[in-house]
C-alpha cells in the first residue's frame, strides 16, 4: 500500500507488468494510473464517454512500453493495454 500524499483514496486494480507494479484507481468520476506506487496520470470524467490515461515506461536497454488505461463509466469497463496489446480487461462497478 502507498503512504503519504500519493496514497490512493480507494481500492485499486493492480497487476505486475515487466518488473513494474501498475495500479488503476477509480474514485467517483476520476481515473488514476499508478506506476510503482507513484501517481503518473489522473483524469476526471468529462463529456467524453471514455476516460483515458497513459504513461510511457522504460524497461531494459531503453525498451519503452506505452501503457494505456481506458474506463467507460457507463458500463464500468476498465481496459488496460501495453503497446496496444490487451493485458487487463474487467468490469469494475
């Protein structure tokens, strides 16, 4: 669990990917992407149907992976991709 000002306010959806810990939290109308315990991106629900967050993570030997999270509040679906490959797809009501 996190400590300090970056503590996620709600339970998170966690997974490990290539030696890194990713978490996505949904607090009311806000989606936050965490990387290794640090909040990297936070977006509030707007007029769009989908809330989108992303980060670029450097792996071994300058290998970069683009991690994206998409949340559809109406359906509760959370989709996470790494370099456009689905790695997490769940209904999170």
